[in-house]
C-alpha cells in the first residue's frame, strides 16, 4: 500500500478510466449538480441542434458552427475528465483496500465458553472472537484478553508489526489486519458495512463526498455570476438588433460560455477531491471534507510535548559534580550505575560519559556487580559493587538514602538541583555510600526543526500551545527552547478540555491530536481532532481525522494541506474571473466589426478574422481547464507566509496572471488556427 | 486640461478629505448614542418626538423588523406624496395654479423621491406647486437620505456586533440622522447659498421684459412653420435655497428648476458650485470613517475611502480629458484653453463653471447617486458621457448615495473578501466574521438585481418601437446610450438625465418608476439580511493569518472587484453605446 499511495499524476490506468467516466458524466442528472457546466452542456446541445438544422439548409458558416459546437462539448468533457481524474486516484486506492476486506472465517466465542466458526460477514457488534497467530482479525474491535503482534500494513502501509494488548491505550484492532504471534480475544465493536475499512473505502472513493460549506458558498457565487452573464448575453441581442447587427446563436452561446466561470466551475469538485486525496497520501483519513476546511482555518494548535515537540525521552546532557568531586569521578559512578539500566535515560548517561570523558562501557557481569533496579518505593536505582553502593535518583530519594547512612545532602548540591530544574531539566542526584557525588542533568531534547516550524506557523497566524504534565517551571523552559507560543503545565484531561473551550469561546478554531480514551472528549470538542491509529477505539471515534502513521507532528502538515486546498480554490476562482477581460476583447469586436468597422481598434490582439477570434476564445476556454488539471490536483504552491504576503503573491500570479494569460493564449491559438486554415 | 482646472479639482477633494474625519467621528458618536455638543439642542426635541409617536427608543430590532419598518415607512410616505401631487390644485401655496399631476407622472415622481433617486420626468417650475415641492419632495429629500444613513449604520452594526440578534432601531436611527446630521448642516448651507444669490421666497413668478426681442420659428408636425416674436420672460421663483442644501447633502439631486444646478438661482457662482459638489461627497466620504470607528478598524474605513478615491480620480481624469479636447468635428473653431475662454467642448456647459468644474460636477454627481447636474450630459463628448454612465453602472459605490454608497460598497467588500480571501488559505472572513453561503447568496442577489433591472428594462424598451424607441431624440449609438442611461440612472437611484429622451410617457414613467423602486428596495432587503446574519456570528480574533482589509493591497483588490464585476456585465452595452459613438465621432460621424 505504501508504494501504491504515491502514484504519479498521470497514471495510465486512472487516465483510461477517467477518459470513459468523462462521457458517463454527461448525463444531465449528474451535470445538474454543477450549475456552471450544466449551462455549458445546454449550450452545446442547442448549438448541436442548430448545426443539424444549418447542415440541412447548407448554411455558409457551417464549418465555423461545427467547430464551435465541438469545442463546447470538449469544454464539458474536459471538466468531467478533471473530476474523474481526481476520483480515479481515490478509486484505485479503494480497490487495494477492498482486497484486504476479503471474507474470512472467524472463531466466535459463545457465552458458555465454547467456540464456533462463522463467516466474518455475520459478526455483530458485541460478539467476542478468538484470533490466533496467522489469522486475519475479522472486524474492528477491542482486545479484552491477551497480547499479540499485529501486521497492520493493509491499513497503514507500514510493514513493521505493532503490539496490541488488552487494557490501556493500545487495545484497538482493525478488521483486515493480521495477527502475527500469540492469540487474542477481541470484542467486535462494529457491524458489517460500518467498519473502519468500509469507511476508509467510502472516503477515498468519494462515494459519500458531500460538498463542504465553503464549496457550497463558492458554488452559489459561481451560479450567481452565471446568471448575471446569462442576463448580459440575452439582453445583448436586442441591443444588437437595435444596432442592426444581429448575432447568430453560435456566437451568443460562445460569448456566454467564455464569460461564465467555467475554469473554476469545471475544476471545483476536482480540487476538493484532490485535497482529501492529498491527506490520504499523507496517511491521514479525514472523516469529512468539513474537517479539512476547518484545518485551514485553525487558529490554535494544541501539541503534546512528549513525542511531538520533544523526542520521547529525556537525555543526559551534563554532569555537575558536588564540591570536592571531579567530573570524571561523577561520570564514572554515573556510568557504572547506569550500565545495566536499559531505560533510554540510563543509556543516554552511559553514552554521555563515554563521549565526554572517554569512559568505556564495562561489562557488569565481569565485575560481579549487583544491580538494584528502579522501584516505585525507593525511586532510585543503582549497583552494589565491591563495597561501593552507588545510587542515582530523585533529590528526595537520594536525600533519604544519605540520611539512612547517617549523612546528608550538601547545600551546594541542592542549589545545583534547583538550577537544573529551573532550566527545564530533570536533576538526577548520584550518591556513593555516604557521599553525594553530584547531579546529572537530564534534558528534554526538542526535535530538530521544530522551532522553525513554529515560527512559520506564527507567521501564518497560528498559535501553538504545548501540553505537558511537567511542572510549570520545566514546561516554561522547554516552551522557550521549542519556541511555542504558550504552554499548559501539569495538564490533566479536564484542563485540556477547558483550554479548548476557552479558545473556542474567543472564536478560535482549535486542532489537537490524541490517542488515549481520556483524550476522547477533547478530541470531540476540538474543531480538528486527529486521533492516532494506535489509539483506542473511543479516541478514533471522537476525532474527525485518523492518522494511520500515529505521528502527532503531522498535525502541522494537516493544517498546511487544509490551507493549500482553500488557496487552490481561491486562486482558480480569481484566475477564472480575471480571464473574462481578455475574452471580451476577443469576442466583442469580432461580433460587431462587420457592422461597425471602427470597432476594429478594440481588437487589440489583432486576431485574424471574427471567426478565428471567437473560435480562439472558445478553444482557450476549453483548453485552460485541461491545462489547469495538474494544478487543481496538486494544489497551488504553498509557502508559510503572512496573509498579506500570500495575498500579494497570489493576486499577482492568479489575478494579474489571469488577466494577461488569456491575451497570450488566445493570440497563439488564433495564429495556429490561421496557419492550419481552420478559420 | 489646465493647471488651474486640476487645482480646483484637488481643492474640492482636499475639502472632502479634511472634513471626512470630524464628520465621520461625529456620526459614529450620534449613532452609538455617545455625547455630542448638539445634544443640548436635539435631545429634548428627540424625546418629544418619541413621546408623541409612542416610540420606545430602547427597543432593538432584528433585521426583519428593521426591513419591514423601513418598507412600511417608505410605502406610506410614497402614497402620501402621490396624493399631494394629484390633489395640489386644491391645496395652498400654489400661486401659479398648477393642476393635479397625471397618474403615471405622479407615480414616477413619488417613486423617484421616495427612493432617493430624484429622477424628474417633468419640468418642476411648470408642474409642481410650492407646497408639493416643500411638503413632499423636500420632505423626501430629508427622509430618503436619513433612511439611507440608517441602513448603512444598520449594516455597520451587523459587521461590528458579535452574537447579537438585533441591528438597532430604525426610528431612532432615522430620527437621529435627520436631527443631528441633515438638519443642522442644511440650515448652515442654505444660508451660505443665499449669500451667493440663491433665492428663497414664496413669490409668484416674475415677468421681465426682454432687453432684446427674440424671434422664434417653429415647425409643427404637419410641416407648417410659424414665426413668433417673444418680448417677455417668466422668471421662476420659490424657496430654493432651503431645498438646494438638502438636495446636495442628501445626494438627492432633484432640482427646484428644470435646469437644476446649471440654473443661476440654484447655483449662481463658482463658490456655490464648490459648496454643492462638496455637499454631495461630504456624508458618503465621512461614513467610511464612521465605518472604521464603529468596527474598531479605522484603517479599514480609510482603505474603503481610498478605493473610492481611486475610482473617483479615474473618472475625473477621463471626463476632464474628454471634454478639454473639444469636438473634432468643429473645424476652424478655436477650442484651445486660454485666459479668455475655457476651450474644449463648451456645448451645454455654463461659462461660469467652465470645463474643469463641469466635468468634475458630472463625475461627482454620478459617483454619488446625487444626479444634480450643472451642464447637459447629452452634450458631453462620448467619453465624457461615458464616465457618468460607468460611474452609475459600477453600482453607485464611488462614495455613492448617503448610506447607499457605503452599503453598496460593503457588498463589494464582502464579494472581494470571498473571491480573494481563500487565497490566504483560510475560509473567507471579513473583520472577524466568516463569510458563508447565506451571505454570498444575499450578496449575489444584491449584485444580480442591478443588471437585471438595467439590462432587462433596456432590452424591452429597445424591442418596442412605439413605446420605447419613439421617445428617442437621437438615433444610432447615442440613442442607445440615452435609453441605457435612463434605466441605469433610475436603477442606481441617481436621477441624473442624459436628456434627449422624452421620458414623460406612460411607458417610461411606469418602467422607470419601477426601476427606481427595484434599485432601492429590492437591493436593501438582501443587504439587511446580510447585516442580520453577520450580527449573529462569532468574532474570530485577528491574527497574522487574517485576510487583510486595512492595507493598500486590499484597496487595489477592492477597486479590481468593483471594476471587473461592474464592467464585465455592462461592457457589451457600453461598447455599442458611448465607445462606438466615440469611435464613429473620431471617424467624422455624429448622431
């Protein structure tokens, strides 16, 4: 799946299917959903009828009439093709997903403890099934007993197996994934046809796609413009008649089709589908298009500190010895005490000592040492070795340890502990026998590049808030280092919820990620709630997006994709409307120059003949739809800039460009038409 | 074009610019019910009015109630105007003993003044009694303007209020607009105009003996020609100054006399001309400041002001340039500007105003939906006549009518924000309010009604040789311009006439009357719906990602949207009218 997701824009299979779909979509009942293109279809139909009539009457302008009619049909087909292309990419993905959904035989556990074999299609929510190694999990559910490694590549594209176990936040399993080892009992939580896989298929296929609020509003604008131009063209004929220059139906319909916003009208739904598709390519499933739009509007990002802003674990960054102790002594004791310690913190101490003082790791087994693991009661760990009793742990624990041995923690060490805590680090005190040796500074390591990303977000007007269970002192220090705008320290699930409510009351839109069941209410409350795929079923149902990679940093990319979708829509709307200026200058003089030769001065493009001028405008109007399909599917170039800079940049490219481009395009087409004697 | 001409144009605009802020802030205070110096005088009067009429001034109206109240108020006063016109021969203050006005003309005039259009299908000094002029027409001059201001304030409240169901009280807004703003300014200006020689009396018309007898030859329909020698002249009188002030200040434009502001009793000196032009822009310009203050975004107000300014100067430049060129068909006539003559195309212009002040007046009066004229637009060069036409076709938003200009422009702002707003990567928002499908629907309705009325009525008129075309004074593209101008002027509630069209016919009185009502009230209802809908919304706090509506870039965008949305609709009509006429004139053909 992972490799099929990054498919090229012009995949041959999709291309062929889209080609056929373009014709299927000519069905007026389908077309009616798109008022702009429906008007073009009606126009094409009318000109077709007139072509046959003129053909019977051997009309002299037949060659022009036929060409116009063909290009009008092409305009409709190109728009349909754009939509079919966007859908095709999703459909190909859906096919791959369907293969994972093949019917399997499930082992259902009956209330009396006995088991029976049933088809997975017959499973209902509440049933309990037994899945052993090698078997497919028959439906979405919650593990109620056991632990297993599961291959979820059918859903995530990630081939490394993941551990799923009963209880806690890793208990959810998805239908269509395979158990690789051990066996589990799963309580099924969804009915056939409503599973995650089903929803995923429907989503990528666009079957349930509903127009988003902004898309509806934009459609109203486009329909309104269409009516206005329809009015302008219909009333033009009486004006033309008064001026003794009546126009043919072909010319009037050509003018209408050129003026109504066909470019954006033809590409609008493709842009929407492609936006969803881009999310899928990032392994994110949005449950509604509304959520994607909301992502573009987000004002506040709530990011969990651990795993999102910082690497998952603290690392030793410094050894600070107590008075009378050398750094080497401290480092040596710290390393020895950490050698058997397999926690990431322990390993980082060993590494730091090695890097800074060249202390090589020694094999404890050779030294006949006794390892004292960390326990919740003593809150320290360490080794006993040839009479040396080395301990490391929290300040309180070590102080208690020293007191027990008839000693105490020196004031100087306490001062160091204070400093480390204030700088956002976690102090770990090391003691040997009755002496405190010093402090290890454990530090949260901020992920590379985060500061820059937060700065970009700030430039775009998005505030980031770090959520952490740390105390305010530590949180403030990390917040400063990571460059987030604000933080919520000692956060409990309720605090998170209150924060979201507070932001929303100010009119802001909030995005967050979460995976645990206790995140579910906040995920539901947030405007964009991204649940991790590894998370619980409750979390996945509460959020409106699911990240299959379970990468919380991806929230930032989701926001960018949302913004890009909106920008693409706006850019093509502006471009489409700006195009009209040039089309007027092509068509209007052509319509009336025969009656009023002075109007030739308005033919600023110096188009060869009235016929070639009108034809060129219609052809440009059709071809620009095809030309912009890649842009509609890929989205406009995205940069993290302030609204003012983005507007200036896009207004120049798509506004000014929209005015200038058709002048050049129409002129070129006119030259080609003249060269090949088509007009 | 001369340096002196441009100096006068800039002097005029400097006056508008300087007064915008104090007047705008003052109006904001008046409508937010903060303290003003004028409270001492007007607050007691206001209280008495509310007590007598039983209005609860603390009552807040939803948009629907606001709209219905406004419609009823306008309907009732329109019917009253119709009645006074029809019955004027039985009423006092009719020294010339004018008979009752015919039904279709009475309808047209009632619609015209109620809708703040002041289109005049009649010659006032030979049709309307002093009572009709003062009681009904001057009354509407005040109240159609006050209603316009009230509506603009309602829309501003819709933008600035958050999660509110109401927009204010129509009665209070209208009363305060009249008492605090229109009345005091009108009194001061009327006195100023009297100082310049504008008349103010109730006398019957003077009879004067001509210094030089005139011989007139007239040809009747059957081809007989008759010669008549004229030795005396009727000089119309009346309470002109009081009406003149509000005619300009309220962007009404309905002249006391047929010649409107070209008449020496209405506009006697270049100084009175400057005052009258300033009055047209005074309130519309200041309302942008009111917008900025009430929405707590002063820079946004100025950005809108700047967009209006750009469009205004574009119009002045074209009109002044076209008129200063003179007529290419006049060979051997010196049309150069010099110390002794204005030069350029002086046909239909007053010598005391010259080219610059006539072109400026024509631009100003059509930018704002005033419609007063100090020259004959029909005699302007084709491109000079194009400017007033295009100004109106853009929707009367270049400063525009009092109130109407601002709310019209704000609809364009909403469209601009919607079209281009997406390009910053957020769903469109305007000053923290999300623009959603209902707002777009109403804005498109607002924008759609305008060309529907203009192009629809014009097309019908063009297809009716007897009713539509026979009223034309000219043929060819000039005739086309006359018809389109009439429907544009009425739908845009401007009221200026291109002349050349004999509009006092049954068809034109009825259709133009309808165009005026459609152009006013059919557009107000969707506008108020937007106001009501915006008021209900939450306010999204601004950030660096918010669509900027306070910068020069926004001004450029707004100008672009006004021009493209306006021009694209009317480009074919304008091409076959003034532009074609201009080109044919350059080729030596006139109409």
